[in-house]
């Protein structure tokens, strides 16, 4: 089995019964004005049937709930009336 690293999902497209993900890494690159900016570079395209996507979403949702319960992530409630869903953020920055 091959392992591919990704920092983020760059794009998600639903085509019929398939969900297509573009994953990528974020790397520093020189900006036009001489400053450093972060650029996303595609690394992997993954396609799965929508049934598999729904199962994968459920697995990820359960993992996030466990990480919140364990204190690894912190729940951030949405602002009242915003219509946004609650989100999560790392509880503390990890040190390497």
C-alpha cells in the first residue's frame, strides 16, 4: 500500500454517484513582493462512491467527537444566528 501525505483537501466535486477529492500540501514560496506566502500544491486525486464517502464521513465524525472528549480538540460554538455549524480547533499547539 502506498502512503501519500496531504496537508489539506483542495477541492471536492460530486459527479453522479462519485465524490472526487483533490488533496494537497501547503509549502512556503516567495511572493511577488519579496515576502513569503504559502502555496497549495496538489498531491493526490481520490475518487470514491458516495456510499463510501458517507461511511468515511461517519468515521471522521466519530473520531472528532473522541478527540474533543479527550481534550485534543476544542469545540468552538458558532455565533448565534449566523447559520454556521459549530467547528473545532486544536486544544493546544503541539511542540516538535
